[in-house]
C-alpha cells in the first residue's frame, strides 16, 4: 500500500510543456482542463510505500493525438516530459 502517491499531468503543445491536473499529499486532486492544442500527455508520478521508503518515480504516456503529425517534432524541440511534480 502506498504511503505517498503524488502525480502531475504534463501536456506537450506547440508552446512547450504545460502542467495539468495534479495530486499532492495533503491537498488531494486539483483538476485542470487539458489544453486544446496538446499533442501528447504524460503522467509523472512519485510513490513511496512501506517496502520502498525511497521515492520511486515513473513517467507514463496517458494520451496521444490521433490526428497530429507533430508529436515527434515537438518532443525533439522541447525535450522529454518534465520529471517533476
């Protein structure tokens, strides 16, 4: 069972990476609308549990545009998903 599970959605747009919805310990979920011009979304998550007291970070793709041809170009231009909450 997780002692701490925090996350942030990161949306890649032509303007760069934009922070989306989040979950923070003690604050709960804060929901934000996705930017209309997003081409891909990742979730960066940090989790701590009793078996692994050191934070374990993961990045997972959660959505990708089916119509945009810019995904690879924008990833090359703006870099990978930010690894921060």
